[in-house]
C-alpha cells in the first residue's frame, strides 16, 4: 500500500542554524498535509498545515513547502532553538475520503546549544 | 479548553487481564481517532469515529481490541485479553471536521507483563 516516509531519521543541528526536515508521500490523492512535533512523553502537537492548492506556507519560524510533482514535503525551522528538539512527523490526509491522518515514521531533531 | 484528556496516563497489567483506556475529546469536535505508537511501527491508526459512529476500524489488530463511543464526549478502547505485544503508547485525538488538524491527548503508556 501507499505510505508516508521520511528521508532522515535523525537530524543534528547547532542552535541558531536553520533546520530542514523532509517527508516523501506516495498517495497522489492526498491533498492536506500536517506537520506535528512530539516531545518526549507527550502527544503530537500541531505545528503547521498546508493544502494541495498551495506550495508554501509560513508560520512563526516555520515554513512548509509542498512539491506535488515529486510528492515531497519539507518543514523548515529558522534559527533552531534547543526547545525545538523533538520528533517531527508529517501526516497526509487523503482527499475525497474521511481525511484520516496517516503518519510517517518521524524524524528526530537534536539541537545542540 | 483542557484539550483531549486521556486516562490513565500509565497502566501496567498482567498478561490476560482486561485493559480499558479512556478518552474525552475536545468539546465540539465531531471526529475521534485512536492511535497506537511503538518504536517499530510508529503511529498506527486503530479506529476512527465520526459523529460517534465507527467509520474505519481496519487498523484494529484483532478481536481482542474493541472501541466504543457512546456519546460525543467519551470514548473507550478495550483490550481483552491483553498480551505483552500490546505494550505501547495509545493516543486519542479529536478534530472539528474533515480537512482540519487533529489534536492529540497526552497518551496512555500501556505495559503488559
């Protein structure tokens, strides 16, 4: 079956650097994507979302890019801080159906002070 | 709003015992999800309710698992009998409508010994 996957399981960066977390999806029917952040011992927390009629969306220090041609999603975090250390998940939602979030395996972001 | 509330936060039980996990979704949300998270398999959808009706239970591992949503403010996930391989963190999530982000609870860490 089709699934969401991640290129890098672990990303280590220095405080102040920009971070880029990547996600590949394979279901062409997906039209709504969400990035979640999960800190140790907590549930996933919504960061930012994007719909397929957009290719870029910005939030506070975060930007999500969507490339539908190659079915790729990325999360950019500007000026990464130690508090950004967490596991990041992308979730795809298939349009025309129940929009059930389907999660990738996650990328662990480690920010070194 | 207090967010999605799950109980208990931690549960340790012996193999063969019945386990009941509880969830209170955010008021006004009409969709509810149960997910299971393990290191090996990541976040897996178990069941999805919409307006208290189970829509997709294809992720429920086997007959030992059952879920109910008797009203809009409460859901349970029951495992009977429990097995060591059921050890995982179980998350409940709710959302207001299709095509919106799901909000997660803090999870229940289940250990079956």
